[in-house]
């Protein structure tokens, strides 16, 4: 998981580096082109001056040629009072409307310093804007940025989907193999149970053995269901929660009390009872592990709109912010002998199989924690 995140971060960094280099290079090109256009406008001003001062035919032809050669840069010629005299390379609509042309002039004055045409006996000013080529060049990096961002998003989504698919396959393989490995010893234990029953084994011992065998069968069944898409059936969640509460209370330390707040009316939802039971049991076991002193675990079950909310709160040791960020990651555990799979499996069961959500609602060191399960009706 960490290597995948590092690889993804590296990929994003390289993409951003390419974008930054492209922006830098394109910006330099745009600045160079802007300087070239400034030079062309200055030559245009000199051509106007030459045209006014010279009587030489060749000089006049040269000046007219320079003036006519400007096919791209929009320019407006004004007198000393900034009254518009002429314009070139301005869109037809603006040329026909004096107010639009005046707006163009104002925009040009804000974009670039004026270029002075000195006739000796008076002055004119040339105001100019950016050519279409320069505008497109300035826009190009942002278009490129959008394309790269779109490409990057598609690639990252594809990589995340592939990673998630591989992770899901690993979960499925692990669950199926666990269920398979448990199958043989459970069958042997069932056979031993029958054999012991035939040899006058004390009933109380036989009953406890049968309970443990049944418990192992339930664990194997849970792993088997995780390894495949479970079938959801409409069942009473209230009854299931009450059963789990009673089961866990018997096995809880004497200093811990488990309370349950729920409506008396049944709450029926589509679910895999085996897996939801596992999730709630897992949360309760974690709560019990956190209860080193006398305290209470509270299960709250309530129906809200089109969903059911189950809150499991304890008064245990709680978690730090750093721990809270890690708890749903596979392999992370605060217990010395924990595998770190309980909460990640629970989250998978609730969110992927039941389309609900499992979250740590709140926690604080020394003040316990509250987990919330939300299941759709």
C-alpha cells in the first residue's frame, strides 16, 4: 500500500514537473514574441515619421511597405489628445462602433505603453494589443495543463481501480483459503464429538465442546462469505443486535457492562446476518480490549429516514489522532498480537457488501471511542 502511494506521488510529481517546465518555456516564448511585437510597432511608428518627413519615393515606398506589412498586431493611431485617427487589424464590429473602438483603445492603453510618432511639428501615439498568435501562445499552457490534469486523473483512477481489484482478490483468496483450512479440523472435531457422545462423556463437557465446534463452523462460514459476494436477505436487525449484546455480555469481564438502546419495534433491512454479526462483535471485542477498568459499552440502534444507524461507544482508553487515522488500514493494530485485519474487514463488509458506511465518529485519549455503522433500509 505504501509503495503504491509513493509510486502515485512520484507520478504526480513528474507530471507537475512537466507542466511547470512547459509553463516556463511557453512563458519565455510569449515574452520573446511580445518583445518582437513591440519592436514591430516601433518600426511602424518610424515608418509613419518617415512618411511624413521624407519626399524620397524610395523612402516613401519603404515606409508604406512597413505599414502594410503589419497583418497581425491590432493598432490604434491617435493624436496628442488621444482622439482616434485610424486603426488596423481591429475586428469589423469595433471599427463600425465608436464606443467599442474607444473600449479597445482603453484596453490597449492598459496593456502596453504607447509608442510615440514624432513628426517634429506634432506627435501621434500608437496603442496596440496582442496579436492572435500571442494570445493563443499565452493560452496554450493552460489548455495543456487541463489536458495533462485530465490524463493524470484518468491514469490515477485506472491505477487505483487496478490496485483495489488486486487488493480485493487478495482478500477473497485469503478468506477462501482460511475457510478451506478450517474445514478439515472442524470436520474432525465433529467426528470426535459423536465418538465422545457414544462413550458416555459427561453431558456438560459434551455440550461445551459442541458449542465451540459450532462457533468454529460460524467463523469458517464468515470467511467463506467474505470470499464471495454474500446474498442479502431481509432480516430483523434489532433482534440480531440484542442477541449479540447478550452473547458478548456473558463473555465480558465483570467490571464491564454492555447496554443497548433500541426501539422495541423490529427494524428489518437487507443484510447478511452472519457478516453483520461479525462486524458488531468485532467492534464490541475491540471496545472490551480498551476497557481496562470499570466502564460501560453502549450500543445505540435507531432508524433515521432511509437508513439505520448503529453507534457503539465505550469508556475505554481511547485513541490518539495519529492512531485514529490508521485504524482502518490493513495490518495496522494497537494490540501486540493483533493482525490488524478486523476493522479493515469490517469496513469492507459494511461498505462494499452492504453499501453502508463504517466510521470512527469520535475518540479521545482517556475518554473512549464511538464507532458508527450506517446501513441502508
